[in-house]
C-alpha cells in the first residue's frame, strides 16, 4: 500500500525511525509513560521472550531519543538524560 502525499505536497519523515527491536519499543513506551506498559510487556514476552537483563538495558535504548529531545527542547530533558547516562558510565 502506497500513501499519497498530502494536498500540500509536504512530507514529514521521522528521523528516529528504525526497523524495530522489542527492547527499544518497550524503552520508548516507558520513556513517555505509556499507561498500559505492563500489559504490553507481558504480550511481548509471551510472543517472543525478552532476553535476560532487558530491564537493565532500558536506559541505553532511551539515550538517543533523550539526547534528541535535549537538542530540540533544551534543558527540560537534561536532568533525565544525565541520570540515564550516568547509569552506564
């Protein structure tokens, strides 16, 4: 299925799009406070069991989007970004 461009001819391309990895998906949902995260985690784990230690790697998957938000929105995300980065320093 091919999507037609909007009437304006403008197109938006997400610079953070990627092929998908369960740990990254879950980390992004956690980062932005998805309200049904426990149910989603259970679903992922049921279909394709998550690797041991995945919870310890959540922050690694969150760092790139957090850094991007620091650039786009300034200091609002700086404290959270630094807290996550220090976990892996």
